[in-house]
């Protein structure tokens, strides 16, 4: 065991090769992701997509420089091994018996978590290769943190894909809730401002050739204009509103009022109406992915159903409550992360 530990410590100095992938929701939900393009002189430079319901999957492939993928593991004892034993010269029957007693194989550990993320796909006109994009993946999180006054390490950046021009994923490194990645698309000058800040940080990249490529690309991106594409076409948006409205009973006046307000303002519509909650005796008016329940209540009966709402919170879900005598516009405006613009 000591040999394995010392080898692991020596390999740790070389670092891990970790790959990142995305697990996206169904096509209908993904189609509602806001998208934008940074363009200069009529030429697209960078395509952007705010991922609203994605899970980030990261898996360790191998140590840098290792000849094989995966990490040797004793499946019976749960211990990491320095290396798998060499193939035995014993007969196949004896080898099979030994494998049953001491199963060992190479595995790739992985983890997945939901996170607010922004997918950046470079256009060919941007002229950056994989090395320059990797440098940008290191620069943009730090630049965004400084631009928005965040603590270091609250954002992270990784490359997606193995080709010469991979996509770049900018995501929150913690539990979420910063909302800055949505703001990068909602505010026309926020993203160019982050690019300008990244250009001021580029001196941390060592290779002179990389300096030149990054300086040129970031200079163009800092001066580019942002064109936001509506995540939901008008016809689909109106049809979805009509469908949701039909599912509400006529007596649900407060819920109808909220739904009509969201539609009139072009804000995000609920994903479901009056969805039941398994194991709980509670009837929310609306449900928003990934785990937010909305209640529209008569102010005189605000305390009714309070136990059910508390139970939702206790199990880790989110609850948004609006009493019908409150200023609806002000209440909605306090939750731009939930009621974002869709058209």
C-alpha cells in the first residue's frame, strides 16, 4: 500500500487529465435556451448559448503522460492500485478463478452537477486554435470575476470537444445563484466588457505567439456587438401560453393573472400547470424547471397550504409565492433568474 501511495503522490505532481461533457435536457427545453452572437463588421466571431437546465459531467481520464486510459482499481477491496498485475501464464481457468477472487480493472471516476453555464462556440473568423482557446478558457473566468466583483474561483472555464477548435464552457464553480452568466447575454455591453478585461490579463500567457493571437481576438471581441436571439419563436410562445391557460380552472384568477402578465411581458412561461407533487398533499399553480414551484394565493388565505410549501423547501426544492394583493410587476422583477425574457 505504501508503494501505491507514494506512486500516487508522484503522479499527482504530473496532474490529471480531466474531460468535461454536457448532459442536456429534452429538445423542447433546450430549444428555449437564450442564444446570441458577437459580431464585428457584419462577421460572426462567437456564438453563445445560456444553458438553463444543463448538467456538467466531468470524468478523470488518466494521469498526464500515462500510456493507458483509466485508473487501476481493486473492485473487491475498493483500493486504488499502483498498476494492474501483468497477465499470468496460468491456464485460462485459473486466471478466471483468480479474477473472481480479486477483480481488478481500469476505471474512470466521474461526477455530475447542475450549474449555470454559458457555451461559447468560436466562429472560424475568430482565428483561434486549440491552444489559444485553452488560454481564453483560463482568462475569461478571472476576467468575469473582476468585471462583476466576484471572489476568485467562483467561475470556471473548460474546453468541450477534442478537435482543433473546441467550444468553451464558462460555468459557476459553486452551488449557483450568481446569475452573472445570464447577465452576459441580457446586457449588451457586459460580454464585450469581460473580453476587454481578459485582454488586460493576457500577459499571464507565456508564449509570444499566443499573446498575439489572443490580443487580436480579444480586441475584436471587446469591440463587437451582441445580437440576442429569442429563445422561443413568437408563434410557439403564443401557442404555449394558450395551452397553459386552458389547463387552469376558471376560478384560478390569481394564477391566470400571473400567466397573462408573463405572456404580455414576453417573460418565461411555466413548464407545467398544477403538477402534482409525489408524496405531498399540496397543489402548486405552476412548475418551473428544474425544481421551482409557484403558488398564486388569495391574500386572505396566505397561510393555507403553508405546511406543504415548507415541505417542498425541506426536500430541497424552491418555492415562489405571490399574494394577489402584491404588486405583481415588482414581485416578478425581483426574480429575473426565474422570469427571464423569452421573446
